[in-house]
C-alpha cells in the first residue's frame, strides 16, 4: 500500500469471548459439533482459561471475559463444504439457524454458539 510501509497479509485468528467456566460448552460446540480440533494454549496464556480451536487456516480462539456479553452483530464467517449438512447437524444439536439467505456466490446461514455469539456459515455456489 502506498505510503503506509506495510501490507496486511491475512488474518491469523479470530477471538471470541465466553463467560468464565464455559470451556466444556466451547469444546462440545466448536470441537465436537463443528469439528475444529482444540489445540493447547501456550503455557503463559493457559492460566487465563478459554480454548483455542484450529484447523488448516481456521483459528478460533475463545477467551474468558468476566463481564461477558455475546457478539450479536460482529461475527466470523466460516466457509463450509456442505451447508445443508451443517444446518441439519446444528439443528439436531439444539442450535437451529437464525437466518438464511444468500449473498452473491454463496448460500449462508447464521447460528449462535452456546454463549450467544453470532457465527455465519457459508458455502460457495
């Protein structure tokens, strides 16, 4: 970029908040239901609580926030291989899609994680 001296190269991770003690719910939703493996947090950060989930280029970090309020508008948008299967699995697990619709080139749905954080799931057409 002209004049700045640096370029943004990508997104390293997305951090979402959760209330204290929410690790088991996070593991069930992000790990078991969404299928994103949990990775060990670095030793210096583990004492803060929370969970990190990472696979390929996707890195979702959940951090504990004492005065937690869910992100209802701001959200990560995750690409999925099969939106119909995702919709079905989420609904069966008690997380029904909140909205559906499409944007140019993608079908999508929105869902809340166990803490009320908004997530968007998209599949390319």
